């Protein structure tokens, strides 16, 4: 009833101005690899590995307002100098990011999108490691906002904390 009162002439209501639009279109595993080059010998000793973790992101424009974002994660476990396992995962997603200014678009692609992809990559890494007969690797959440801020500070030549 309120619609009729506000719009008595029967014309369609005026469109509200819309701000930036963000949407997830698809999440997919782009690439993964698991290597355990010294199996089964690596299972004979006490399990006390040194774990190294590397993470980076990239993105590319697929169409106007549509971007592919790739989160690359590499985990290496070493027993002394012997590589016990090496896992590499590229978790990707297609995102609609329309109506953002350049600075906000860069931030969204570097922080929001990787935050969405991270749990999928973490689960894939965990599953691969367990299937390799190693204890699960419990990766802590990553603060992509802090990683982005650190990257911007390094680009500007500022010291980072």
C-alpha cells in the first residue's frame, strides 16, 4: 500500500545509486603438488621437522570487472637437511569487483579475495600431507590486511615492523 501512496502515477521508482559490487563467481584448485622424495626412509626417525611456509598472491583481469585471483602456498618439512615433504597449492577464484576506484580494487584483490581462498588452500594442504602419512599441518590464519600493508610499506621504502 505504501508503494502506491509514494508512486501514485504508476511510474517505476527511480533507481537507487549503487556503490561498488563484489561477488564470488567460482573457487577452484588450479594446481597442486605433493612430494616426499625420501619416503619411506623419512618415517624411520623421530618426527621433529623444521617447517617453512611461503605464500604469495597474484591476479589478472579476465573481463571488465572480473578478476582471477591465485593464492600460492608452499610448505616444506625438513628432518635435519632431508626434505620430508614438499606441498605446493595454487587455490584460485574468479571474483566480480566492479565500481571500485583503483586503490580500493587493489586492496580488495590483495586482501579480501585471498581471505576467501585461504581456508580452501589450507584444507587441500592438510589433506595432501595426511595422505602422505605425515601428521596434519595446522596452518594458522593469515592476516592478509597486514601482509598488504607490509607490502605497500616496502614499496614505499618504509621500514616494516
